[in-house]
C-alpha cells in the first residue's frame, strides 16, 4: 500500500487569468507527457498517467469517467481514450464535459490525474495538465505536474452556482494510482 494523501497544496500553482469570475459551459481537460532524457526520468513510454472526472452531488459520488468508464451516465462527460506513448506534440488523454447536459443533481465535477504504475510525476518527462474552455478555446488553468513527487493530483473543480458553472483550480497533490483512490482527499474540495 502507498502512503496516505499528501495534504499541502502545490506551491506556485496559478491559473492563467487568475481571479476571473466567468462561467463556463463546456470544458476540456488535457493530460500530456512527452519524450525527454536525463535526470533519472523514466522513458515516456513507460509512464501511464490517467485523467478522470468525478461527478458529485454535495459529498456523494454520482458518477466517474476515466480509462475504464469512458462516458458518464448522462452522456455529458466523455473520456476520449488514452495513449501510453506521446509524440511530445499533444495530449495523451482528453476529457470533455458539456455542462449543459450534466445531471441536474450534480453540484461539482472534480478533475484528477493519477499514475497507474505509481511513477511519481517528477519522474515523468514533461507531464502537464490543462483545463480549457472548449467554446472560446481559452486556457483556464495549466499545471506542470513535474514539480511534485506524488502519484496523484486533484487538478480542479467545476462547481455549479446560481450564475452557472465556475472553474476553481485546486492543484492538490495526493498519493493515488487509480482515480477512485483520490476520493478521501476530495472532501475538503467539495462545497455544498
């Protein structure tokens, strides 16, 4: 068994345009890593990072979209498959969420990244995660995963508000090799 959750937020994580208060209707999470050598890094083909979207009603898990379950029950969230080999020119895994179609009971969607083979992110060449507005193509947050020696990351949450869905960057490292292993660390990031 691995260590328990890491509790410190990632230092220096700041989204582009931090402080903006715009709502979003359609978001895209991209997870990538690429080829690089040296510094004891594992070859990119040996890495297996996984993107996931976990859907909540308050603190209750309603749905999960990840490598083993590619579409949410409401068909609003889709995992577009994954690749163990990156060309270094794009994302290895992509998840999209059409927030207008999300189940009406859903209050939050939390995006997480885990390392299936338990490689720490600092050993995976050029590992990063970004959240984009799929309509405007604006990058809402970017996270360089190589700055942390953990196997999991709570990246961001999209919260339902009276005004609409709002993105809240989190950047909280955890130790997890499967998306559902992040659940104990998510409680403090869920708002009622």
